[in-house]
């Protein structure tokens, strides 16, 4: 069965610091990868996704993620965080094709200090 | 506006009572999902359905049941057999079989507290 690991459970940064959140998955075949974000009091929403093509994908609000197939990783990055980036971030994976399910990681809580 | 409506938003029940959480979508999505969110455990899949009248168990289906009689609706029943039902429940939907499918749209969630 596929699984997703997020190693950073709680990250505290000052504004303007750079961010990198780790995500590793366990499935060896073709996958689609996602980062979702849950801002305080809001719905979970899609931040960015990778289906195929350029392994460096860009999402909303200046976030980007790089798919490294050899490392089974899909780390999320942002060069300079803002206080409004305070949220919980979830990595997710689904095997491509067929009747599949989306598996989520345990989430990373990001707190940005002004 | 298209989206997912979950109700109720908050629900309190006594131990031993079954509870049904509603999830309705007007996005014309084929697939629907129920997740449970607990602090430090992320989202865990309870059940999912890709077509009407068909659904599959997720990773933590014990103590839960679902039905999919209509494309728009995917209610979740938390039965008395669920040992730790107090949690935040999220419903989601997605397209199937097209480019860009599998992107989930989430509802606002239902918080169940069992007293």
C-alpha cells in the first residue's frame, strides 16, 4: 500500500525566512502528487500538483515543489514566508490510473512569526 | 456557487448512538471521499466511491458505513461500533478519468463529539 511521510510536524519561522517542507512517498510506480493547505478556519485547498512533465511545479502564493523520482520526494518550498502562510500543510499521493485512492501525510503545522 | 456542503457543522451525541453526517456536492464529480482528521495524524481515508451504488473501504472503515444512491450525495454513518468516534470529518469529491482528475475539493467539515 502507498504511504506518505512528512517528517516536519511543527515548523516555526520568522517572516522572510525560507521554507522547505519534506514529503516522501512509498509507491514505486507512476504517481500524482499534491500539496494541500489548511489555513486557520478555512477549507482544505489545493496548493499545487504534479501529474507529469516538468518536475518543478509552481503553485499559488509563491509556493513551488520539486518531484525527485529517484528519492521518492516532493518537497515544498517558498523563498520568503509571510505571516499569512501560517497554516497546516499536507502532502498527498495517488497512483496513476485505475480505481485509486488519495493518501495523505500527517501534516506539517507552519507558524510564521511577524 | 459549486461546492461541497457538509452538515451538521457540529454534532454532539451520547455513546452507543449512531450518527449520520451529510455530504452533498453540486460539482458533478463522480468520486466522493470521507476522511477523518485527528491532530498529529493527518487525514485518514474512511470510505470512497467513484460511481453511484459502489464504494470501497479506506484505511479505517471499521465502525463506519456509507451509501451512494445518488451522484450528489455520500452520507457517512458513524456507528456505535466505532471505538473512538470523536473527530473532525471531511468530505471531498473529485473528477475521475480525465486530465486533472484526482484533485480533491473539500467541504468545511463536521466536528463530532461523543459524550
